[in-house]
C-alpha cells in the first residue's frame, strides 16, 4: 500500500467512494465522494499524539469488538496514509460541541472540524472492481451460541487475538483472562449449508489448520479439535501443511458440529462449553468439552453488493458475487467492456488466487492502454433513421444506456461502443426501425421457417 | 399416428442455450419436439417472431431466458416477461391459446431443467392438440 501511494502514476484515494459512473470503455466518468476525515492530510505528520490524548473510546472495528479505539483513530497500524480520522458518532465535539483535545495537542495544526465531503470527477479508461467480501455473522446460527456464550469466537476475532499487535498482544485468552486448555474449531459455519450459503468459502480449511498450528505454538499442551466435513487442502503446499498439523497432534473429527452448549452432564463438563457432534468415522454421537470455540465463518458478498452491481451494470451469480464474463475462458472481465473484477468480490478465494487474478486484471487494462484502441462487439443494434419515429421506448429499455435521443434529428441513436447486442430494443421498436446485426428480423424469420418446414 | 407437436424454442445465448448444451453433454434425454433457435437475449423475442412461428405451423412456442437478476444484459429477461405476459391474452383472443406460449427461466448450470421444461411443455401441447392453424390444413 505504501509503495502504491508513493508511486508517481498512481493516485490513491482512501476514505472515498464512487457514487456515480457513466460512459463506456475508454471514456468512463466516475464521480467520487471524498468523506471528511476532519484531519488535514497534508499537514498531519502521523505522530499519533491526538490518539493518545483523545478521552473517548469506541469498539474497534478492526479488532472485531475485542479491543477499543479512540474517537480519533487510524483504523489499523499499517493503514495508508498514516493519517487518523475522527469518528463523528463518538467524538464529543460532534456530539456535544466540546472537548477539542486533539486540536489543542496537535502540533502540526492538522485538525480541521470544518471539513465537509467533497466530490471529484475523474475520467478513466477502465475500471477494476476489488470490493472484497464480508465475513459471515454466525449469530443467526443460534445452536453455535455466538453472541450467547462468551468464549465462542469467529475466525477473524481469533486472528486478531493471535496477532502480536492485537488487543491481547498475541496472548490467547478467554474472556476472563485465563488461558484455554482446549479449543474446538468448527469448519463450514455458514458455508456448504443450504440454510445460509451453499458454496464452499475455500479459505476456511486452511486458516483453521493455521489456527491449530498457532494454538500448538502458544499453548503446547492444549487439546485441539477440528470439526470438519471435508478438508479441502487444494493449493500448492497445502496438503503438506495438513500432514504437518496432523503430526502436531490435533484431533480431527469428521462431522459437522451440531450444537455448542454449556449444559453439563458430567462433572468434567462443568464450566465448559460442550460441542455435540456425530463422529462419522466411528459412527457415534460425541460430547466434547472445551474452553474455547472458534467458528470458521463463511465469506459472503459485501452488504452493499447490489448498489455496486447497479452502479457498474454488473451481473451477479446466484450466490451474490459478481459474475465474470466466462467462468473458464474469461474469469477477470465482466459483461461491461472496460470493467474488470478481481479477488473475493468475484467469489471466495485465497491470497495466491487473488494476487493472480488482480495481476491479470491489471495486465488486461495495461494491454488496452498500450494498444490505444478497443475492439467492440460486432453484433450491435443500428437505427434506421428513415423509420425511427422518435418515440423513445428503446431508450428506457436499454440496460446499458447505449441509446440516446438526438435532439436535432428527433430520432434515437445507438452508441456502438456501449451496445452489447442483446436486441431488446429491436424487439420493442414499434416502427421496426432498429435492427440487431446478425439477429435481424429477416434472419430470425428465415430460421423459424427453416425449423418448421 | 399419434400427434407429435412442433415447438419452436427461443433460447437465450448465455443461460438457456448453455443449459441446453449442458443437458446434451450430460446425456439428458428429452422430447425431440422443440426446435431451438439461439438468440442473444430473451428480450429479443417480440410478437412478430412468435406470430410468425404460429402462422408457420408451430404448435407451441417456448421462450427461455436467464433467471431474474442473472441476465447477461442486466434486465432483458424482464422485458421478455412483460412482453409475454402481455401477449398471452392476445393469443387467447385470436383462438390460438395463450397456453401454447410459455416463458421459463433456466440458468446456465441447470441442464436437467431444460429436459424437464421441454418434456412438460411437449406434454402440455400434446394435451392441447394441434394448433388451430394446423387443424384447418388437415380439414382441407
């Protein structure tokens, strides 16, 4: 990120979002909202004194509720740019019009409460969408007790806990501060489940294995249980890693966990969480008491994926992720020329796959730039100027806003760079003025005659 | 001889046509009565094409598109739906029968649904008998 920011040909806009896109390949216009940070990026030196002095706290989003942050904060230690942002929902100045402690202590005078959101318009030739994923919230699966029992964590929370710069400084601990002696890791929470997401999230098996490795390293005598359906260790070196974890003495139990409960039946279950499951390899029901439960929750499409899809005219697959042009032959491009997708917004994938897809997307864009011109679809629609009555029906129908109204001639005109040749306009035109090339009415009629003779 | 209906199928290039391909490669068996015409989008099908098919002697017309929200042209299938819903009463009124026109959503990965749809529609047309256009020809 830091090297991207310092690159002379890259302009990095953080804390901003695209609100409107128009145009077509080579000539996109994007309207971008820059949200106010209330800190002047040019003046701020990133010393962090404001964050020390700020008296107000809130739950840290980055630590998934395990830690806290101040009302003025940098989202995470390596954030680029290293400039804090003020959260108006928790800042006393915005709530009660007092405090301004950060302003008093800022030597650079970078705090600016007067900032408002700004809109900028940029001309771009192509767009790469890398909006990523959301982590599935397992609280609807009540039988796993997330949000009910204190020591049920999501994978992301465990990840933060195990991080040396995380809320516990890398110490694995229960909510009461003690060290867990046994940990259960539940696979496929929300994925491979017809009630939530049918797809496989692809990364959970490997991060669950990584978790057991971390636990083994930090608490050598801990009992670790993995509850899995299948272990999908598909990547380079993954199977070897799985074998290594097996050698480290982790208990693998084949069977989706049925329930996590605190109702003890025996003395040794007292005060513990009990994972109920059917061990399908021995064909028996089991109750396994543990101190900590980690849920490997699914990757799901971003909450605002609908708006993004609408803004960029993207299609989505049944699972909600963005649809690529072709699942095998063109997994990077979308149905809109000049718009590419990479990473988990296209479907769950791990880091190597994401890097590969993102590099491919960048290469596709570069090849278009170096070529200087674009090839467009041959099967487009054309308007017969003599026949068009200017009723504008087609303009409403076009999903790509490729049709505009020529005010001078009072007829519709089709932008061939935008048209994808679906032919909806040709079918709707009451004067028969629109022909979709390669699928003309004559050709279609001839085909009908052909099949019915 | 038993009645074997002639049915014209308009299958969109991206979902239904791909699904029909898949049905073929996965060796699904289905009635041979539907003759498929590939179109780019179900939104391309208009009243002229459907009327043409009926006047040329089709006993039924099957239009297949992508599932709503899955259309490669964003919303062409929704245009098709509006058009076909509007055309059905028209074919009822002129005596052909709106039941002879059917619209189905088939996703590209759903080969079995092609077989299912084709079979059930062929069955339905068999129940309805030959289209009025064909009946008149037989009488002469």
